[in-house]
């Protein structure tokens, strides 16, 4: 059986592409609690971020800032001992209403670093 050249090319391309994806399996944000861009009425006591890859705990970070750019997290960011893809940080109790910015840095076990930020709003 003779394979059409374009089909062969597509096959090689897809093999290469899947290979590249395995090599560069970075930790991307999968979901967060409070959710990205959400408005919540219950005061969160933690920010949790689930990633697509297992994390290298010592190098990961979550920081939470007020609209006035004041850091309010408790500086206790850690990978959940039960779940190597979950990063969490504590917040002070009774957060004031307002919009908060979450800045994260994740280092996956393959040592690739990804960063990102998002906001959530605590309703008054
Ligand atoms: Cu990677």
C-alpha cells in the first residue's frame, strides 16, 4: 500500500507534535478556588489553585494583593500534601469587600516555570 505524501506528512507532524507536548508538559492553571474572575459573597480563607502537572513545591508561590497593591496572604504557600498538583495559601479572616489579585508561579517537576495572575471579587 502506498501512502499519499500529504497523509504521511500529517502523520509525521502529529507524531512530532505529541512528542513536543510530552517534553514541554508545563504546569498550567486548571482551576482555582475562588474561581478565576469570580464574585463571591462567602469570605474565602484560602486561595487554592489546581495545576495540570505535579509541582516542585519549594519553588512555587501564590501571592494575594488588594486593589491598593498590599499583600494580604499569610506567606504560607504550600503544595497540598495529599495532592501534588494543588497549591494553596491562607488568607486572613473576614476579608474586606473588594477585588483581589492573585499572582502565581508554578514550577512543575520537570523544572519548567509558568506564571500567571487573576482576580476575584469579594462582594460587600
Ligand atoms: Cu514543562
